[in-house]
């Protein structure tokens, strides 16, 4: 996880001390790199990179899992209730 309270380093410092900073990634998940005092990049450890790069589930797979869960089954909604959520008005007037 990226921590915004950790010490940051300028691009010039990073360039001149890259081996030391890479070594410090063994104990820190990330190191902020700044340009004119603003964070513009992060050096990240391999572990952090792999976590960020991890495969994401497709929405449909997550939806199917949710619908099959016991928590989801507790909710019962009638068609009438769901239909009441939709705004049946014609909307606002507009001129094109």
C-alpha cells in the first residue's frame, strides 16, 4: 500500500542514489519521487508491484458470486418495488 506520509526523494536524488533506494525497497513497499516538491512517481517493491498488477475479476463473475451468496438471498424485492425506482417522468424540456 502506498503511504503518503513516508519520506520522498527528488528525481535528482533518486538518480544519484538509485542502488540505495532500491535496497531500501526490501523494507518499504514504495518510495515517492518528487519534482519541485510534488510527487510525480513511485518506486515500488516487487511485492507491491505484483499486488497492484494482480488480476481483477470480471464484473459479471463478481455479480454472480454476490447473487449466489447467502447475504444477497436475504433481500427480497418485488417487481413492483423495483419498478418504483424508475422515474417515469418525461424529463426536462429542451430545445435543439
